[in-house]
C-alpha cells in the first residue's frame, strides 16, 4: 500500500485526503470504528458536537498507539451554538469532550445567517490564534456564503466540507474554493443511505472491475484525484479497511471523465439556505 496522501491547507497544515466519518455512529460504535480506522492506517477522524460521540472519539484517539501529532481530528460548531459568546463556549466544550489540548480542524457546521457567522468566526479566529485550533473552515457553505465570509474574515477559511459524490460533483463550487485557497472535503462520498444506487451503477462497476477494486474504492479515489478530501463513514471493520485501500491505483483520465458524466446534481442532504434545524 502506498503512503497516505496529504493536501496542504492555506496555512501550511497537512490534511490527510481520506478520513473516517462518524455521523450517526453511537458512542460505542464510534469508539470501535476510530480504533479500527487508526489500526488500518487512517490518520484523519471527522466528528461533530451534534453527533454526540466526541467523548468516544477522543477516548479512542487517546487509547490508540498512534501518537496524537500524527492524527488529524476535525469537529464542528452546531447551529444552536452560533454567535460570538456561544461559539467560545462550544469550542471549550468540544475540547473537553474530546479530551484534547487542540483540534486540528474546526468547522461551522451549517450556515445560520450572516450575523451568527460574523460572531462565530470572530470566536473561531481567537481560538485559532490561541493555538486551540490548528485550522479553521466551514461546512455546507455555498459560494455566496463564502464570499461574505472572505470579506469579513481576518483569517480566511481553509476548508469547506460539503456533500460530494458521483451524483453531486460540485465542480463549480470546487473551482471557486480552489481560487480562494479553500480545500473541498466530501461528506457522503459513497452516497450515504443511497449507496446501493452507486454500487449498482454500471459505469462504476466496469471501472472497479478494470482496476480489480470495489466501487467505493473507485469513488474515493476519484475524489482524491480531484484534490478533494473524502470522508467515508462506516462502523464495519472490513469496510473501514477497504475504504482506505485507495493508494495503489490511479484512475485514467478517460475513467475520470466517465465518472464526471454521472453527475446529476442529486442532493441527498438539505439545501444550505433552507436549514430548519
């Protein structure tokens, strides 16, 4: 297996381009999944305050034989904690939950209005300057949200984590982010609860057969070759291991183009400007 690839963020921090997602993983499952992932070679773990598993994720990291400096840990600010004072408290809460001195990447989970964004970002910048956060960014932000943030931010966002998969490819959003030194991260890279649609896709199956790989491995590799960080979620040992085995093959330009043609603009998660939670 080739060494895991990393992408350099705007501030020079290196982010591993495959990470373990932990959304909807109960505490025990999250604990086991993180330990399995670290054993399998993952060095990037993604959680969030709202997932309710920060304690389990932090415990698994602390009990792992992998040194903390080698692990890239992401968590996120929940919607009800946005605004300056509440964000300061939420950062401290996540540090406590995770039992860590610092967080590698801290994201605003969803856009919840420009005033909230202003206050939250100020608190995040302060925590970044204090060394509590090594990199900062957003999640579920579209071009117009990022444009506003770029105008008010002293420290620009380094990452935007959004739903990205073969049926929702985000080429325009990635181009805009790239122009502004923002790395795109893909959640639901395997199409989440609609994974069966991806597994049944004839184009994906043919490409997987060609490289003697699985369809999920091809989906992750396709994202990585686009310069996108992929965050496949699983609590199953075999799948956790399999999703990481993407460094020993390279998709041809022809195959990359074939996958691009699968784009349908098919969004599985809420539209960013209409979040009711």
